[in-house]
C-alpha cells in the first residue's frame, strides 16, 4: 500500500479529520473574544484552529507523532492548574463501538462505556478554559443525544452556557459522520442560543437553551411530561454483541428454525422477512433462519426468551418502525429492539403516532446516521409519554 493510500486509513485509526477553512473560521470567530491571549487545541492536527485565532500564546497537542506541535495525549495529561482563555478544535471521532472507545466502565470525564472520544474532549475543554473563557469545538451530532454522553452533557450545562451552535445535514469533511459545532462561555448564565445551519452558515432563529441538546436541531420545545409512559405498560430490551456474534454460524437460508428479523426488514406494521433480501454478518440472505441446535446453551436460553409474542422495533429510523410478532415466531437480529407487553395494540398505536415521532426527535435528533433519522434505544422508548 502506497503512502497516499495509507493516509486515510491512518487518519481513521486516529479519529483525525481535517476541518475545512470556512468551518474553522466560523468557530474561531465565535470563540475568540476581546482580551483573550491564550488558546489551546487539545487535538491540534496541523494547527489550523490555532493559527486562525491569531492569539499570541498558542498551545497545541496531538497524538500524531509527526505533529509540528507537541506530541501527547491530552486526555491522559496532568494539566495541573493550567487554564486558557480559549479552547478550540475538532477532536477525534472514534466509533462508539470501537475497542479504542469502549472502556467497560465510566471514564474520568464522566462518559459511559461507549461515549464517543469527542465527548471526553468536550469535558476536558471545559476544565481547561478559565472562568469567562470560551470553548469552541466541532463535534459529532450523536453527542447531542446519545445515552453514554448524558452525564457529560449535564456537567457541561452546569459549568457553561452555550452561546452559538451550527449544524449541517451534509458531510463537511471526510469523516462519515454528521457534525455540529458549539461555542460555550464558561461560567456564563444560560440564555439565548444563536444558531446557523449548513455549508453556507445560514442564520436560523435563535432559541432559549432547550431541556435536551437534541432540541437545538429541531428548534422546538416540548413540555415536561410527568404522567404515565410506555415503560409503565411495556418492557423494552436491546440485545448486543454477545447475541450478534453468537448467531454467526447458525444463520442460513437452508436450515430449519425461527426467522431472523433485522432492522432492514421492519417497516411500520409490516415485516418483510422472506420478501426482501437482507445482510447479516457481511453475508446476504433471502430468508434467513436460525438453527437453534447450533447455538451455545446461553444463546439457546436467550432465544427461548425472545420466541414469545412481542413487538420488534427497528433501531434507526425517521419514524418509529414497529411490527407485531403475534405468535412469537421471530428472533430479533441485533440491533432490533424487543418489546413485550400485555397490551400490544395500545403500544403499537402509541409508537405509530405523530406525537411520539415529535417527542423522539426532540430527545434524539442527531443520533442517526442519515438525514432526519434517529437512533432508538430501550430507555428512550420506555420514556415515551402515554397520551
């Protein structure tokens, strides 16, 4: 592999994606304030954010040993009592399921086991900016709503006020994620958030800081709900790696066993198993079934728990896509969410309602991979209001 061919792979491993000049300028314009003199970029790459600030005292750190600035890991460094007027940058994006990101426990910055590394850099930036200073970072949109970043969002809200944010539905650079940018005033009182959108940074109406960060994308507000929720009448379960990899080798078009239903086979009220091809574990199937006798004893017990009447819900969607498995004949493929309930008709009616779609987008906007999609999880669905 030639050096030019190695570069994209190397950048992906580092989570390093270079920011276009127009986005650098927009963030720096909002983050640098009169009287500021010192600036830090804790994942500086080629230093474009630092240079754009024009501030006299510039500190850059990067894990790339070829950096022209200081080599090191900002998340692991003991910064002592060092503080900066401005902290800016585009920190590494590492997939939430990456072995580099998965910790098996909470981090020292408050992130859960699968919080994106960018969330850790956000909290570090808050600690390293002086009171009255500014933090301006480019971040993945998933940080606005993912569960494992919830504690970090709460900490940020407790120490800083968001003054400006920008987002886009298009890809601004090579990273295969949608991004947003925020500029906070450390120690500031919450107030109105100015907003901009898209590659042209079109102004959008400002808004008070919403109860959920995802609400920054929707631009609306939803009143707090203190009444009954779906979790009062239904249980939601999301399977994970053990189930996914445990099924590998037991799935085929040519075996007897229960149908395997993946997210791609679920539309609102309709299961397309047997009529729509599907990919599972990098293999293409026309009508995949699971040979239960090929599963481990633990997976056989899991399958028995899932082969009951239930509702299956696709995990990523623009509207909730759910289908009722009346006879309990289907096995859910990860990351399909399983719902068991004594009142499936009511649950299906709530899941398909426009009010539920609005509520979910307000709480999970930005979490999906595609434009207008959200990533669902068991906790989110259990909190849907019963109306």
